[in-house]
């Protein structure tokens, strides 16, 4: 039987900087386009607005921000029980949605709970690498991941 997975989302400062970097690159590439000045200004405003919204959305101080994830009974995909601890300290039971993005350095998970939808972005760091690896295996092969 596989031990329950417990993962702290931790400080996602690297993710916030990555979001900022991507938006800055988009702004720097604007002069290379063949857009008129008005179109370029409108697009720059849209990029800045989107970057600000994403920066705000994934800040760890938000009350609805997910601080920890726990998966109980991961031996069977159908019996899996997900728990989310919000930044307020409140634990919520949740269901994992099917549209997870699984990458070796990044996981994007979406959960549904009684309080709505929660998106969790997990970057691979040295302190959570082993747990993240177990979670990736479980997400790709829910039953096979439990047999290991």
C-alpha cells in the first residue's frame, strides 16, 4: 500500500517571476511586429492587464490560495480522497478534475470543492521532488502508481 501523499505548495515565487518574465518577453517583442502604433499600445495594455491578473491570482497570500494538498488512500483511483488546505488553514475535501497538465518540472491541477474551483500550480523544487514524482506517477497511472 502506498503512503498518503502530502505536499505543501510552498512559496510559488518562482512561478510568479516566470509569469512576469513571459509577459515581459511578450512586451519586448511587440516592436518587432508589423502592428500599427495604436494596435501595439492596445496589445501592450492587454498583456500588462493579463500579467497583473495572473500575478495576483497565483500569489500565495490569497485567502483561497491552496497551501497544502493531501491525497488519502491513493491505492485505488476511484477511492482517492483529496484534501486541500487553504491559506486560511481550513481543510476542504475536493475532487481532482481530469484536465491536469503533467510535465517533469510543472504540474497544473484543478480541483472542485464545495467552495468552487481551485487551480494549483506546482513547480518542482529540491524539497518536494520525491513527492512530486510520486504524484506524477499516480496521475499518469492511478492504479499502477499504487503498486510501486
